[in-house]
């Protein structure tokens, strides 16, 4: 049951109507049943993996609260972490580890072969296991009281709008909302539906149209060079953002309709002025999780410089590995770690250069955004490439035959339409960014009737130009 399917919208409408028709004491159980039904539509077996994580995490947290000894609590915490991450490693990394070990040992002519196991990765496991582990750690630290209502806790992990691709929610943020009564608020519901439509527009009109061109180039990179590879890399940078942030907008919009406010996951990341700023804006709930549950426990910046640099690289490499069981993701994470460290090491030199050439204000900001965007784009090449060999080919041919005319795809008219739609989207995103920064506040006073044409244009664009592939990119992670 995809977010973009007719079945989902029927499911969503029925769930919405029944939810507000039920008394408060039954809403949590109904929403939990609806979430499990939603998950079962992908594959029934997925439910048992999610249920196992739920029972283990819930039980160990309750027991942690009963035991006063630190040793017992550590054992229970270890059981929860090993159980959750053990499942994640089994489903996601077992074949990757075996293949990598086999390749390594082959260099030394050592025999090693374990058949490739046909393991189907449960959708959303990368997200709900992080939620489960963060909950266990919060209970262990005393930052979160264990939730004794099993239905509410189960819903915390399984709430269907964010189950497949996040946001990665903290228990302190989501659990109280699940138990709080939500009144039927037309303004809030309409706000959620607007966000849902905006997410659909980003996904089917922008991301999926860009994806046609991107897939053709990245799946056959040796057929192209120069401007075509550069254009495909830029297209993928925007495709990934519109695809993932589109999903997040839809998830937040759906949650808001039920009176549940999910966490913001994106804050105009391609307006970032440096890599550190980019990671404060991109996949924000993952960044916070890595900071609070990995970077700080490793010592953060409260250690000698060499150890701090190792902590940064470790976090970024594991971030890459979390995204996928492939060395391209590991290298992508390592490259971002290098970006971050290089930026910190050269900040004084760069500031002196800007001072010398008297660069300041809007022009300096535009230059910083332009450089950061292209550095991120170069890293996304690793993220998207099917293999390291493909990525190396693209890197080495970005400026080869640069005068060769750019490839316009199987349908030149379709590509031109895509570019025009993309330009329109960039203009809208820029306006939203400026509005968010405090400009154009008068827009908020515009009557609803005057905003209707904009909503109408979005809906018409979805029906006229949408080319949905149904599947979201982050479903693979």
C-alpha cells in the first residue's frame, strides 16, 4: 500500500473518519491496528519483526525501572540494543559482510564461501530500530520514564505515517501526543492536507520526472560524459531531496490530520553555507540521533583533537553504512566526514581570504551556498552509483568532452517540461525559504480565497505532469 496509491487514500480516509468517531480510550488501539494493517499490506512477515522489537524494547524498559542496580540495568540495556541492532544487522548487512570478507580473503588465496542468502529487508527496520534503541537508552539514563501502556508504546514504533521512512521520533516528543485527546480541528486538518498535497507534488511532479533522466544516465554511465553527467548529478541531488522531503511532508501532513505533530526532518538543506550547516538541515532527526546516541557517547569534542577527528569520521562512516549495505555508502559517509574536518581546519584561512577580497553580504552567501551545493552533489554521485567503479568513471569524466551537447533524454520535450517544472519549484522553494527567514510575512495575511489558485495549480500539476513510480528512494534504506 503505497502513499501514492488509491488504496492508501481510501485507507487514510476511512481511518480518519473512524478515528474521530471513536471515544478517546479506543483511539490508540484503533490507530495501532490500522498501522499494523498498513504494514501487513507490504508483507505479513514484516509484522512479526516489528512486534519482536516492540516486545523486547517494552519489556526491558519496564524491567530497568524495577531494578535499582546499575549492573542489572546495563544487562537489560544490552539485551535491547543487541536484539534490535542484531535484527537490523541480520537482515541488512549479513550478505554484505560475507561478500566483503570473501573478497578480502580472496586476495590472500584463502578459501571462504557462504552462499548468498535470499533475505528480504523489512521495510522501515532501519528507522524503527533506531527509535527503539533511543527509547531504551533514554530509559537507562533516566531521561524517559518507561511507558507502561503497551498499546501506546507499540503505536510509538508503528505509527503508519512515519513507519517506513521516518522521521525518527523521540519518545519524549511522540508518546505524550499519542495519549492526548485530539479534537476535530478543521484548520489543523486542512493544514495537514495542504502539506500532504505539497509532498505529493514534490514527489510525483519533480522527483519522479527527474528520476527518469537520472536512472538512464546512472544505470549506463559509460555511455555519457561531460555536461550530461554533470546535469544528471545535479538532477539526482534535487530528485533525492524532493523524494525524501516529499515523503516527510506527506508523513507530517497525515500525522497532523490525526492531531499528531511529527518532527521536522528538513530545513532547506540546499541553502546551507557549509557542510556542518547542511547536516543541521538534512535528515535532521537522524543527525540528532547520531549526535546524542553516538557522537557524544564516543566523547564528542571533549577529548584531544586526534580523538575528536576520529569520532567525526566514525559517525559519518556509520551514517553511510546505515543508509545501505554497499561500499559506495561507506565512502559517501567518509567523504562527508572529510568535508566536515577540512571545513573546520580551513575556516580561519577562508575567513581571512574573504576579508582580504572584501567579500561579504549576499554575494558571499551565494558563493558559499553554491560551493556547498556542489560539494554535496559530488558526494551524492557515490550515493547513487551502482558500484564504486561507476562512481569513479563519473568522477573522472565530469569534464571530459565538455563541449559535447548535453543528452536530453528519450523525450526532449519531456526533459524540457521537467526543467521548466524544476525551475518553478526552485522559485517556490526560494520564496518559502525567504518567508521562513522572516521575509514576506505579509503573505500570511492573504485571505484563503486568494490562496486557492495556488492550491489549484498544485493539484492540476499533479494530475497533468505527475509520473509516479510509487516507490520512495529511502524505502531501500
